[in-house]
């Protein structure tokens, strides 16, 4: 289950494709306002080249579910959201609704891997000093607490030995001007939660929880920052290997971490000095086993 796929340009899509190449059956969760656009891209063949697998077939999603991870249950969503034209006809778009649909479609414990590729900061272009309380809390809710919610509701649906994996960013521990609106705080919370969830979900469900700090990618979502291209150029100029990071490199790294090949690494934060082309991650970080 890859939560946070809406096009072919981000880490979520790349991870979904890498998992499929490794033999996984993949479902996706898509933000309701982007759902029809994504379905149209698939149906009209607009992203067929990106979907091309090594054997010539196309990446297929078993199911694509509407998902707005800002809401745990429908009761949490305000009426203006539930009645919005992009939400009202998609069914239960909450985290609890996703869990219910997965059980209905695939049985009681259908999952082995859950990818959290979700982040949103409505005021990301604002300096922290100019960020409102509402904007700050929204960033933390969607970008960090959503992982807690996914583990809480999908953990019981995941087989022992399964894996949860999220995506973080260096701004969690260093100042990155322009990455505002509370997003740096959200990523710091995400990393802290990764360690705690690795312990709690490991003991309770036999699951691993990890995160990858891969560096900037000029995806459509990241364009909201406003100067993502300059960030990519800076990283490429200063990294030990100077080619720009690609989404596929992160995808293959994620597939490794989520697989049985990495069974002893819960609670890790893999930080990118450079994610090499063969997909291995370097400078592993915040402490194995939580």
C-alpha cells in the first residue's frame, strides 16, 4: 500500500514501481482532489512510459483508493470537506475508511508493506515566524501524525515481519531557508515518531518502521516550495557524487528497506550523503532497533 501517489513524478510513484518490479502487488492512496486527474493520466496512457517495467509490461495498481490522511474518520472531516464536489462521491476517504476498504477487498490481513509518501504544508513558502498556528498544525498533522494514524489502523492489517516506511528531509535537523510553514518541525516529529513507532509497532505487531531522508527532488509537489530547482542544483554540486538524485534511486532503496532483505533495521533513518545508482543507502542513522 503506497499512500501518496498522484502522478508519475514523485517518490511515491517510484517506490510503487520498484516494489512492483520486485514482485509486489501494489495499491495506491491518492488525495481526492487529485484522484480524477491521476485516473485520467492512467486511462489515457499519458504516463505509460513512466509505467514501463523492465519486461515491457506496464505498472498496474491493484486498487487506487481516495485518501486524505488529514482525517482519521469521516466524523473528523468538516461538512465543507465532505460536501465538496471532489470528495462527496468518492466514499470514505479517511484513514479508517482506507483500512475498511482494504479488508473488504483483500481480507483480514492483506498487507506486507505500507509506504507513507504524504506531506503538505499550506504555508510552506512562509518563514516560520510568519506561519500561523493553523498552518503549522496542518503541516504536522498531514506530514507527521498521518504516519501514526496509518500505523495504528493498518498495523493490525499487516502480517508479522511487515514494514512501514516514510520519507523525511534534512530540514528536520538543519536550517533550510525557504522550507517553512512548520514543515521542518513536521519532519522532526516524523523522525521522532519513527523511533517510537518502531518500538511500539515492533512489540505489538512484529513490524518494522523506517524513514528515508533522500534529499530534494523537483517533483510537482515540491514545486510548492518555490526554489526547488536551486536546492537540487546545490545538492548535486556538493554531494560526494554530483549527479542529481533520481526518484528511482529512492524507490529501489525503499524496496530494499521494506523487503525481507532488511529484517533487522527498525527505527532507522537513512540519510543521503548520496543514494548510489545501485540503490544502496549510506550513512544510516538514528539508531537501529529504535
